[in-house]
DNA sequence: ATGGGATCCTGTGAGC
DNA sequence: TGCTCACAGGATCCCA
């Protein structure tokens, strides 16, 4: 719908959600031109959790939805759906559509970043991201996970390692791959890196096909909730029976993120000897010891 | 190198 | 009914 449409008007209601950069990476006050006023949208791209709206002449907007962000197209014949926490509105027209694109983000963990070119976007922002999760290959994934001894869930959530996996999908992926989230990244077997890569692709594709996971208020570009939460095997099911083996699912914390795990069918890979924490000179503990010391929820 | 805690912010639900 | 508190899809910083 957006590709080929012209941006007739832009209104930025909250300045602090937008960040504008020049070619040399310096920061400046966002102008409506930076938000593509008068431009025609030529294409949309995505890398990990970030998407871009690209004009034909070069400038582009990078959008991150954070935890509560929404990017919502509303036909102009409708009254604006929900005015609260709307931070930016684009009025767009094409031969086939006429309406508004609305950026709404109650918690403001998301935002808009504008760049004069794709090159500037990569130099300032996307070069820091790892390969996209949907297309990462087994060998690349293995190479990147082998560079760290963090718990595998911490590595999967790190956008510099692989881009596009959040808390819900990390839990679903590790359950499907039968790998415990506290497994040491560089300790899982070669076969399991292959399983993990395939599982990442499979879960994300299925989630996208279902329109995403709406657990609270997520909506897609048409204002519709996603239905993948109905398919969650572990996320949102603490203390309920594992759908694979019947064991009660545990809720633990991994890097301060709620993590749901089946203690029976998710194997822990912790290598021969694990130093944990790494700055503990006297104590050498296994990841299992670490779990045993965690408070039960 | 890594985890923990704090921080940014609002909405929701539980418990009292 | 109204109050407080904990927690929620993310990401970054500082400190130990």
C-alpha cells in the first residue's frame, strides 16, 4: 500500500521520538523534510527489528517499535483511531489509497531515526546489528555463538549477535530446539547449531504468517492483532504442563528477562567445566548449580 | 567477559 | 473505590 504513495503532509507531535542524522553521522533537529514530506515512498526494507521507509530520492526513515510501538495505516474516511500516544502522522496518497500512517508508542521505547541515505543508515546504525535472524545460515550462527560463553538465550537476544529475536521468540525457539536457555553459547553440539538455525527460521516464518504474537496490545499495519500467541508452547505458560512431556514449566530469569523453560526436555549444554561467574576466582560452578541457586517462582 | 541493577515510559492487574 | 506495587514485547549504561 505504501510503495508508490506520496507523502502529502507530515505532523510530528512529539519531537523527542525522532532522531535525525546527516551523512557524517552528526545529529540535528528533525524537520518535516527528514520525515519524507513531499517525497514518494519507493520501497520498504527491514533488518532484524528495524524497518525503513525509503524515498525515491535517498532520504529514509528507520522505525523501531520497541515494546509498545505501532505503525498503523488508517484510511482517511475513518476518524483517527486512538489519538493517545500518537507521535507522528503521515498523510499519504496514491492512485489506489488515501489515508494516514500513524506512529503510536505509549511507552516510548521505540522511535524514528531519519537518514539522508542508505549508506548513512548503515554507517550510523545497521552496521552494529548482526545478520538477520530469518536468513542467517547454520555456519554463521555457529561462528557467532561460538565467540561467547554467555547463556545461549542472552546471546540470541543480543541484536549484535543476531538481529530480530526478542524475548517471546527466544523462549519458543529454544523450547522447539530442546536447548536450555542457560546452555553456554559455545558448548552446544554441531548438530544442535543446525537444529537451532532451522528452528529460528521456522518459528519466525510461522509467527509472521500468523501476524505476530499479540499478548497485550500489539497490532499490525492494518490495526489487526496477531494470532501466534495461540501457538506459544512456553511463553506465557509458567507452571503449566509442558506440551511435549507433561513436566511443569519453570519460570526463571535470564539476564533479567522472564524465561519459561521445560526442565525435562530442554537439555543443558555447559561444556566440561564452566567458570561461573567468570570473575569468581575460587568457585567453579556449573550452569546447573547456577539454576539450583535461583529463587523458585 | 559477563551479570546485575538502574534507567527510559505507560498501562494493567493483583492485593489490600 | 482508590491506593501501591510488580511487571510487561527493548535497549543501553555503569559498576562489580
